[in-house]
C-alpha cells in the first residue's frame, strides 16, 4: 500500500506545527492493495506494505485512524482517512493502479483530499515451487491533484516520485510441517520530491520507507498440513512493521514541533479473512515514538478480487493470458 497516500495526506495540515505533529500518522496504511498467489501460496493484501504481485482488484474502502502527538508529549489531533484504489493488470506480470483518500481530523477540525497516486508495477521473477516472488514499481503522487492550498487540510503542491522493490517467500517447501504455513514479505521504497522547499521555507525531505510482514496462513495449513475447524480456515494472522527515514534535505527540530529528520513508523498485529471474492483486513498500529502518534491506531480494508469476480472481463489482463493459479 506502498507507504501510502494515507501516510502523506494526513501529514498535511494548515499549520507547520500541526504538520509535524502528524508526521508519521498512519504510516502503514497501504496505497496498493492486492492478494498475490504464487504456486499454492496466497499473500494477502497487507495493511502496512504492498504485497509483491500484480492483480485486478478494487480496495473500497480502506480506513485508517491515529491520534497524533504534540512535541511536548500531549495528544494532538484525532486523524482519519478513507481511501480507495483500483488495480488493473496490463499483462500477467505488469500492473497499473490508481487511488486517493479523503482525510479529516478533529481538534482542530480540518479536512481534504490527498493527491492522486498512480503506480506501474512489474513482477521480475517468481517461482511456484519455492513460493517466491520479486517485483519492482514506480509510483507517482501527482502534486495539486488533491485539495487546493486554500483547503483546511491541503494536499502537497509538488509531485513525489517513488521507486520500490518487493519480495515474498512462503515456507511451504520447509521440511518441518509447523513451518509450512508461514510466509514473509518485504518492501523498500526510495522517495524523491520534485520540489526541495515550500513557500514558507520548510523543506521536503527525500525518504526511504522499509517494512516487512510475518504471516501464518491458516488457509495454507488447512489445505496442506492439517484440517482446521471451519471458523479458522480462511484466516491469515500476521505481524507487520513499517518505518520511514528521511535521508536528505532535512529540517531540524524547532521549538514546539517535530523536525523532518525523525524516523517514524508503526508495528502491530493484523488479521485477514480471505474469501472467494474478497478480503477483509484489520490491524492495530502501535506508533514507535511520539512523532509517529500518541496512542494505538487502527487500519482496515475491504478488497474485492476482480480477477475472481469477473475473470473473463474486468478481471483479466489487457494483453495475454492471466497467471496460472495454484490450489490454495
């Protein structure tokens, strides 16, 4: 989800000190949702980072909430985001996505749309037998496509370019049965703004974002290890983490505010239900420091599998045959 229009959108506020207080808000909310299938492994659409594949899907809605903290440690604004994203395969290994989010806060009250984001994603390599996949992507957050600068919660007036690398590995090939349900995914992003500074003199940093998930697929366990009670068979519990570190063009801390030189992030447990035509996901996000948030927040998504709902129309690639699906 890509480190997400949710993340950046809710950092924007009408005052510099409010912007800093929201600096890591909803750091894990994804911008690109999809479930990826490699062999018999289903990698769900996780909430902190994007999954490593391309698919035809619609995330509607995605939701995020977090209470920001002020630099003195007191609670700041209550922040919320409601987003959407549409993902479309061009070929079996190449996909395009577009999305945005509406963001609002209380204490003080403000609201606005984030910029539109587009992404082109390519699967470099995958191997069904080892349940392994590697992909890359180029993401553009288009400046001035969200709420105008006159809005109470404006979007960024500049464009941001992000280069991404993804990987996923399922352990269905492990010798020990207890390891087979487990899988890991990871994402690394390098993000560059097209404008180094703003009219008020504040700086727009270049950042790296890095995250990972550890998943235990009860769906996989039921199909390949041992039969489970029906109420557990479609579940994938996970633990997730994502962090953003500014690496250049940094503002130092000012009195009563966070600077842009602080690493922010969230960690926490999540749970996914994988149905035939959709996925439900929820996560409790714990901020790693006061710049990331004041209290535990939440992430959630409903993700519709268009490749399963309409496999011969909306759910197939524009060119060529779809990817082969395993017996999951």
